C-alpha cells in the first residue's frame, strides 16, 4: 500500500554527525543538512530544524515532545530516527499530527549483546577494579585471597525483556554454562525457549529473588519506569549483580546506589544512566561497579548499518511507500 508521493529530494536535517559514508549518501540523494561539527542540538535548535525540513533525522538523545510536534509546520512529514529506541519521541503527538516515525530496529542487537556479556563477565570478576589497581601501581603481586570475585558458570541469569537483544544475550550465556531464566510480557514459543536454553518465569519478583545476575533489556515506558525499585533491589541475593545496557530510567538509581554503598548486593554494570550525560557522582566512588559511557552499540559496523537503514526508510517514504521500519501502526 502506498501513500501520496513526497518531494523527490526532500530536505533532510540530521541532528548529529553520522558515518561519512552515510552523510555522503544522504547528500547525494536528498537536500541533506549534516551536522559536521557534531554539536548537540538544544530544544530550540530542534524546533528550528523541524520548521525547516521535510524529514528530521534525530538520535536517541534528542527529546522531541508533544509541544514541539504540535507546533511543527505541516511540511514536516517524517521523523527518521537513528537508533532502535523511540521513547525520546512523543508517538501519540506524532500520530495526531500525521507525522510518520521510523527507527532502525535490530541493527545493534549483536553489538549490545556483546557488551552485555562483557559486563556479565567483568562485574563479578572485578575486572575494572583490577585494571585500576594495575594502572595505579598498587599491585603487590599474586596472593590466594587477592581480588576474589565470583565465577559465572552455573549461575542463574535472569533476563528481563526477551526481545532481540535479550535472546542474543541468552545465546551467549548458554556458552558460558549459565542457566537462563527470563521474564517477558509474553512467553516465547517452546521451540525458541529450547533453542535458547531459557526458562520462562511469569512473576518478575520471583526472577529477581532467585537469580544471581539480572540483565535488563526493556524499552522505557510508563510500565517499566523504575521497575527495579528499592523493594525489588532489597529482594535480590546479597551476592547478586545487576546489568543495565537498556535505559537508565528502568532503575531507581538512588535505591541502587544505596544498596551498592551498603554492599547489600554484589555489584552493578551500567552503560546507561538516569540523567545522561550527567552521572551521579556517588556511582563514581563505588568499587563494586563497572561504569561505561553508553557505548553498548558503539561499533563502526553497527553505526554505519543504522545510517543505511535511515536512508532506506527515507527513500521508500519519498517514493510514496510505507518505510520498512515504520513505528506507528494503522496509517492509511
């Protein structure tokens, strides 16, 4: 099914610097305005851009709220977001304004799963702390009780959110001899569970209480906001670890910091935070954490592939067809 045809060379404004190959291709195909300085757009910058283009290409850090969408001129018809997440865009307002939204799902699945597995390995084995000791010159040599951590073989991994990334993590965990359990809105088909060696737990609190490592792979919604709260953190095993490569708002950060400070849980591996790029300074002082700068999807290959998906979505839309990665349902 097709929609009305759009400008052959739509004006496209890109909010951040993308791979050179992506930007060069966009400039060939469209009336594209790249951000060569990679300067982060302010809210006013986004409003100005939305008033001057047919297509906006934001990233997951560009917050596009209902007010911004409502005041955008009718010229803006497509928001072709770079990245899988869409919680930075008010989809309800976009639907009401008849602005189509696309994303780039699945591109960063393997990259993010790799980073998650790296965290699952590094936090219990205290790799970050050991690396700091080496660089500081504090290491005095091997001893039987030095830098003891926990092995992951035989441990119970609890995955919350069993979409593409959650399943990719489960495949990796199986190779390390972990027992995988998961909580999801819907149980996976038996054949998929068998291929992943994963067991469904319908009750989230049971999973949190029984697993040794908990890994988050949910989108941020009203239902998942601070789903890992003080009560659930308190229910975790004192030796349990929590890994978050999804969204910072899934965790009550104050409650997590308190538990880490008091060593009520084993530790945490975080790649995302509540107020990015501002990280709570209390986290920086903790030894039982591994902190990364939101780099789960940061590979040359993944970023270029995401840009290619953005280009494909815009080209299909400009030709009057529905883009392959349209987010909103029910368009006519």
